[in-house]
């Protein structure tokens, strides 16, 4: 984005969710709000992305095939610079144990 003579980088969001409809809705909403959006459908693909790029925020589903969101977040925190990337954990579950575990 360019304003006057200054160029601004769009903030990048990584959406990690195995539900394509959720990713599509989130992408559309975020792009309309001026974000650049990347997607991963599972934890392993998210970690592969995070090894080479650092988004400004990660929106991470709690329940993922193969590797859950908690494990992805733990691995992200071990990466150089990963401890500074905000993570927004989302879930359709409503049990207290899942919510506490994600915190």
C-alpha cells in the first residue's frame, strides 16, 4: 500500500484451520480489512510455512489433523523470533479444559 511517497507493507496473517470454509471466510474478511493472508490446512503445513516466513499474527485452530494447535504453538515458540508472534487460538469446543489448555 502506498500513501504519498511512503510504502507500507500489509500485515500478514497465517490462518491455520482444517475447515476450508472457515479459511475462506477468514481470508475474505481479513483481506477486505487490508491484511495479506496465508493459509495452512494442518499443523505440519503451518510449521513448514513458519520455518521460512514470520507472519504478524497466527490464527490457529485448536483441533487439527495430525498435530493439534497446542503442539503447533509450542513448536512456533521454539523457533527464532517465534516467541514474539501473537497467536489467536480458536475452537468450536466449549469445554473449560480445552480453553484452559489453549491458554
